[in-house]
């Protein structure tokens, strides 16, 4: 505590004091003057600083607020063409050995190997005229969410997800039992290293990331080809009469195709993720270890800084990042032959020679990225005026290996909104007939938005970029709603949008507008 004294005419006067405890101070001497005393609380800055540091350190160490882990795995097996005697009594039969088709099949404890067992025991009709395949489907999904709060008011949510859908169609009626593999795949990803770049027509829509993609192609092709060193060509199937069948792999016979999905997908991911092409994973369906998090951040602690609470009731900042890597759909090569797991060969249609290839024919993959928003702010003033503003940015990168091109679609959006509620509007206008037991509020909202979309096609073989579409949209909306009574709410709105094409050959400038009034009648009791 600190005690200061002034005389009645306002001049400072020195007094001696003694601090008894935190709340009491004794004045030891004051002379013969009539004094006015002022007591001020003095904070020990050193003690407060160490206390604050300890508090923040403790909160940071305990930032983990919640963990949520979900795992889902489902599998289904459909087997047609069972012999008529199979499962004739309570779903089981002893005509073909002990309990056919088996309790494991009846209770669903089987996988695709069950088809081999059923064929070996003679339970299936293996007729070349019947081509209905056995279908094995499996879906595995893992979701991992973490909630963090490192400082007061700052909340961070991390989300990881991986979903893998696979379907195998087994043609068991043939001796070699060919399998057709199809499916889809998605995982959370992070391509923020190449985000927020703008392209201009003046320089041909140049992109550093696309240049790195082209540079990565020979690097990845060399890595893929190195995996086949020492492996031998298969001897069956389309290799039956080939002179190199059974020999050690020779790149001079047929090397890795630089335009195949085995090469383009890792080169694409390395370029747009910001990873060295010599270290990027080569599997188009990466494991859970390669899942990268998405996040959402909110902070409402600005109101506690300085004297902001004099003008604001609430101030909230938001930021969110969403990114996924997706293999939309794929199928397997019908003539593919394995030599070591997913390493194998397919036949080149022109030369007939074996070409190193994975079993999957992946026509396209995509990276979808959204800042939703990159930065957003919501403010409520003490007079209940609400102001919001946010900037959103996003892009979708689609690699089409069959067409040899990369489609890049970008969008950005700025939105500003203002809202205000006049409580008891009847009272403001001094109107009679207000609803009994209800506040006749008038709510007014106004929003302004600016959005720009653009799509480009980048040719891989010729390194040429062409703009295909683009639009600039400006819009505003004003609406008002007035609560007349418990049953009736009146409203009015004005909406206007102006679209300007960025490419004159693709569209024409257009504008749309609408306005009207609304009447909402509620019949609820």
C-alpha cells in the first residue's frame, strides 16, 4: 500500500507511514496540517512477473484438453454359385465334409481366402459359362482428434483422418482365379508450403510448384526403377513365350514409364507438399504414419487486453485449415503379374514388352485445400452492434495421369457483415399495440462479399498452361426482420450480385438482383 497526502489547497505534503499488512497502513506523523490522504495499492512487479510465468508455464504444460480416437473396420464377402446341396439344413450341410459352408462363413469371420477354401473343397460351381465373381469389400477408417488450449482463450483442434476402401472381384471359375481390384482412398494432408500463390496472365500463369513437379518426374522414375534391380521377369501369363521371361530385370528392354501414375503421383505430392522428391513415399496409398493434421484455431482473449472491454463485449478471432489427398477411384490392370508384392509388370500395348508397374491403374488424384477462413474476426460492441469479416482461400489440384495434365482451380473470398438489433422497436417509434409479453425487436443485417474463381489446365508434356474459366463476383445483401407479435414476423430483403468473367470467351458479364417482403406466421401453441 502507498499513502500520499495533500493539503487542503492541493499541495503535496510528505508523511511517514508504516505498512501493517496488505490492507492496513498506519500514519506515523502528519504535523499540524489538515491533510487529505489517498491510498494506492502497489503491486510487487517482480513477484507478479514470476507468478504469471509460473501460471502460464503450468497452463502450457496442461494444454491437452481432450483426445478422441475412432477406428472403424468393416468387411463383406459375397460368394455366388454355391452347389445346391450346400447349406440345405439350418444353413449348413455335411454332404461336402464337415459343415459346409462353415460356421466361420455363417458368423462372418472370413476374408477373401475363404473363396480358395470353398473352391478346393468343391463347394462352388466352376463353370466357364458362369462369370459372376466373388466380391470381397473392406473399409478401414481411423480418426484422431486432439483439443489443445495452450493459453487462456486460445483453442486449437487438430484432426487426422484416413479412410481406405477396397473391393476385390475374384473370378474363381477360372484356373488362375484372376482378381480385379478397385477402391478409393482419402487422408488429411498438408500442402501449406505452396499455398496462397497468385497467377497472372502476363507471365503465362507461371507456377514454381509446377516447375518443381516437372523436375521431380525423372527423380521419382529413377527411384521406382531402382526397386526392380535384381528382380526377375515373371514366366507365366503374357510372358509365357517372351524370351526375357525368368531373366533379371533389364531397363533396356523396357524402363519405367515416366507418364505412369507410379511416377507422376509421388512427383506431384512432393512438389505441392514441399517435400524433397528423393524422400517422398512412393505408395499412392500412404500408411497412417503419413497422415498430416488439419486444424481449427479460435481466440477470444483479446477482450482481456488493455481497456478493450470499454468498447467491446466480445472479440473472437478464427482460423481454420482443411486439406485432403484423395484417390477418387482406381482399378487394377487385367494383365498385371506380380514378382514381389505390389512390384510387377504389365504388357506394353505397342511393343509387347514387360513394363515395370504397380497393379493399380489410377487415372486421377487430387489435393483439396481450404483456408476456412484464413483469418476471421467477429466483434460485438457494447451497444450490441455486431461486425464480422473474414478472408477465405482455397484450391483444388487434380492430377490426371491418363490425360497428362494438371487442373488447378483456385478461389478467394472476402466477406464483411454488419448486424444490429433494436430491442423494443415499438418503444423507439412510440407505437401502440406491441405484443404483450414479447419484445418487438427489429433486426437488421447487411453483408458484402467479393469472390474470385479461376481454373487452369497445365500440360505436363509440353509445359504449357491455359486458363479455362474465371469469374469475379461482387454481391451485397440487406435484410430486416421485425417481430410484430408472438405469431407474426415481418421481413424485407434486397439481394444483388454482379458477375464479371475473367476470360471473355467463356461467359458474359451478368448481374442478378432480387428484393421482396416476407411474412412468417407461426401457429404453434
